[in-house]
């Protein structure tokens, strides 16, 4: 289970770095780091409960479902947006000349980052007691 503990430590590092990016309004970077932290913690919880490595390309939803998370944490995690699709859309909006569209994209980034911060913080607290 040493690898699981290492993953949780790395997730904490990602979380702290994401928090710093969030404070400097670098929301896209913060969101990606929160997602990385989420995946690391879920992999650690999977290894702790299943005593084996999770599948390489396992989704957040799959890992969350396999780890018997409390419903409140599970529902938050599976509702987190998938950055891949949304970031492409937001980058297009941020490059647009339309000031209102740019402002809306920034507000979406901020909202997503704040919700991800809270969800990952709760997940890390749960993992600390479980791994």
C-alpha cells in the first residue's frame, strides 16, 4: 500500500499547487491540477480497497464507483466537468473579441475551479482517514 500513500502525497501537492493557481486567477491550470489530484486519490483508494492496481484508463466515475465513497463525495466527483471538452470551448471564447463572451468564460472557469477545490478537499480528507 506504499504506492497508495505516495499517490495521496502527490495529490496533496497537486491540490496545494492548484490552490495557488486559483489564487492567482489561473483557473484553467488550477482545474487541471484539481483533476490530477482527484485521479491520484481515487487510484490510491482503489488500490487500498481492491489490493491491486486500477485499470490504466479508468475514468473518475469508474474509480469513484469502485471505491465505495460516501454518496456526498461520490455525487460531487461524478458531476465535476470534463476539462477536455470545456477547456477547448473556453479557449475559443477567451480568444474571441466579444468582451461579454470572454467575461462569461472567465466566470465559468472560476465557478468550476471553486467547486473542484471544495470537492477535492473533501476527497482528500476522506482519503486521509481511509488509506
